[in-house]
C-alpha cells in the first residue's frame, strides 16, 4: 500500500471506467475505517426505523420508501461527482433486472425479519451472508474454494445453528416462539438473497459502473415496492411519514459512506468493521425497544462474525497472491 496520493495498479482502470470513483485511492486507513463505521451506524439506524414501523405498515410500502428516498442523497452525490449521466448508461439491462429482483427479495425478507425479531437478533443472522457468498461463488462463478474457507463456512453455519436453536426447539411453532421462528427463517432467506445479489454484482462490475449498479438497483426496488400498493397500503401520519422518509435517506447515506470508505483503505482492512453493527444494534435495541440479545445470539453471532472475518482475511491474502502472480507473469493462485 503506497503513501497518500499514490494509486494502486487497479485504480487506473477503475478511474477510467467507473465515473462514480473519480477520486484516486489514497492510503488513509483511519479515514476508511471511520467511513465504514459511519456506514454501519447509518444502516443500523435505518434498520431501527424499519423495526419501529415494521408492525404497522406492509413490507412492500416500507421497501418503497426505503428505496425511493434513498435516491435523493444518491442522485445528489452522483450529480456532485459529475457522474449522473454516465450512471444512466448501461449495456446490461437484464443483468441489472436480475440483480434487482434478487436484492429486492433479500430486502423484503430482511424487513420481515426485523418486524418479527429483536434488532440484534436480525442483525446477527444477517452476518451469514458473506458465508453464503463463498458457497455461491464456488458453484455459480466456479471460484476455487479450498479447505480454509470451507472450514470457515462450516463454523459459520454452526454459529447460525447456535442462534436458531432456541427458536427451533420442539414445540416452538406451537408456542409464543412462533414469531421468532418465522423471523429467523426470513432472516436466513434474506441473507442468502443478499449473497446472491453480491454474486450478480460481481458479474456486473466486469462491464458496468458502480453508479449504474447502485442507481438501477434502487430504481427497480422502488418500482417493485410501489407495485405492492395494489395489495393495500396504510396512509401514514405525519410522524410516521417522517420516519419512512428518514429510513430511505439513511439507506442512501449509508451506501455513499460505504462506497467512499473503499477509496481510502483496502477492503480486507475495513470490511471487518461492518460487524460494528452489532454494537449499535445492541445499544439501540436496549434503549429504543427494551430488548437485549440472548446468550445464544451473542455466542452464535460471535462465531459467525469470527468466521466471516476469517473469510475476509483469507480473501485479502488470496488477492495479494493474485497480484504477485500477475506481476510475475501469471503464476498459479488459489
């Protein structure tokens, strides 16, 4: 990693093809970490708002507000970057539609999970997404996944079973635990959809700009959310409307901070700070909803987070090997 102002080899190509990233990569780890933590905090506040109104409004209506008002900060940011017109251009409409459908499915399931589970529980189950990504990358992208990462995936799934055990015990479906069981199931489906969206995003980044990927996904989820109006929406009060609008704006701000964070530090360094969402979720869940995570959630969440951090670390090591192999003329990497 070079000093401030120096570009990594990959950045020249990125800046030439991606109008959302006109600023060169600068080695400023503390800034990158700060932006990543800010993104995690913004997304957790957004999830708190969704939980606040989740029991009162149809999920499709919440998806609409989450997406429609996220367009406000995203569009302003693209305009300030001088990248809005470039972001509208695309050569792969079907790829964006597929990514939008998968991602929207994850959004719908995640919001249902938030309505049925304590905030910290829903966040912890969502940590399974990076591990699902490893599995899908192996089967759909043909990536070589060796023993280290398969072991991490296995440990991560063990952590999920620890978290789910209280909700899956005998008799749970016939008791007051039914809501939690349903919420956990939707959380897992949402995490798998998020992993699928990540895989499709990897495919799109080969020929599409980041701005186009973000913009078209947000537009499509807005349209899909709006389509559910025929099923019946609730007219919000002034206060409820303000919360719904804030949910969307926080989602857009979180996306911007997330994108900016990767301009200042390597992904392998800052990605683990995504797990700070659990800190925010516990604190907000406690003060706003009077909910504290159970022991099984804390233990299982720690196991899943540890496995996810190992996968991120391993991906970083493999990325360095690939760069060295390419510099040496194409050595074998695993």
